[in-house]
C-alpha cells in the first residue's frame, strides 16, 4: 500500500493555512450607513436625547419610544448618564443598557454614531462606538462596539431584541482610580436603575474583556438579548459576520477539506 499525494492539493492546503494565520478578525458590528447618520460631539462625557427610537419597546415592564445616548458606552431611559465612574449600573439611577460601560473619551480618537434603519425588515435603532479612546484624551488603544435595538412585531406588543456587537477591544479602564465599575474595569449589561442589574461575565474584572482576555468580547462577537414585557433573557447569539477578503474559518475549512481529499481519495496500490 502506498499513498499518493497531489502536489496541487498540498499547495492549496499550504495557502489555505497561511490565509488562516493572516486573515483579518471577523466583526459583528453592523455596517448599515443609516445607523451612522448622526454623531455625538467629540469629548469626554457628551450625551444626546431624548431621541426617537423609531418604535416603542418595553424594557423591564415599562414602554419607551425615546432614549438618551451616553458617550460612556450606554443608552438610558428617563434621563442621561454622563458619568463614566459609576461603581455599578444600578447607580445610574435610571434604566440603562450598556454594551461597554467605561470612561470613553473621543477627544482624540473615535466617534459615537447613531441612527435608525431596519434589520430583517424590522425597525431598528443603533448606537456605535467606533475606534473610541479613553479618559483622559488617550488616542490608543481603541475600542469598537455597538448596541442595536430591533423591534419584534411578531412577538407580544412592545417586544424587542437588543444586540451587543463587538469589534476589537483594546482598553477597559480610564485613568481615574476606581473608574468604570467594580474593580476599575468596564461593565457590560443592563439595569432598571433601582433594584436589579445583569452583568455579562467578566464585568469589572481587569483585562477580562480585552482581546485575548478570558472573557474577550471580540471573541464573543455578539450577545443577543430578548426584552419581553418585564423580563429580559439572553438568546443564542447569531453567527459572526465574515469580512471581505475571507476569514479564518473559511481558510481552515478549505485547508481541512483539501487534507481530507488527498488523504483519503488519492490513495492507491502499487
């Protein structure tokens, strides 16, 4: 028995493995240009609102159709949250949804954009923190993350989903001692601002959310929550998007397919 290998397939596998090593990281941040129609002024703690969501959604038992956008990684209802130094999300004092509550500073890096569009034919509102720096006036490293709120007309009245979408996360704390939540690091989650709070695992833990961290948000890609009446539940996340130019998964798939092909079919006896 002698195994015969195809040089062409070996080359294809080698190229595919090389692509897997160099392919750009995938991102779950939605790129619809309408989601970027408006921006907050550059600075440390700007806010905007109340701003129309484009639909009515019920969050923890209360219906809202307008919200406030906060530079420091959150949206809120009933009032703005300008501080980047809360110890927890309940301390906001108002209902809050935060894909990455931390001390964002866009003085020298990044933008906070927002707008309405549709996702899957449903009304949606998004806020995107693109390449944002941190306090005080740091331009590097940067973070990219997004909140997308999607009306669910196929569910009971007021139902909506909201996504936490992540690109690269290079920082998790500002310069102030003890800023950005318990442990001095970013918090992801939501709260009614009074009696309850949900934190994504890794919240408040230094380095946990960073690229390569134990709870890396860029590796997670997307978290989808379902707001239904007075409850919010975590739903199975949608697959991460694949950037133009290929992805690690595609390249690895080609490589493994090629290896299976010439390792199995190209086999003969002499």
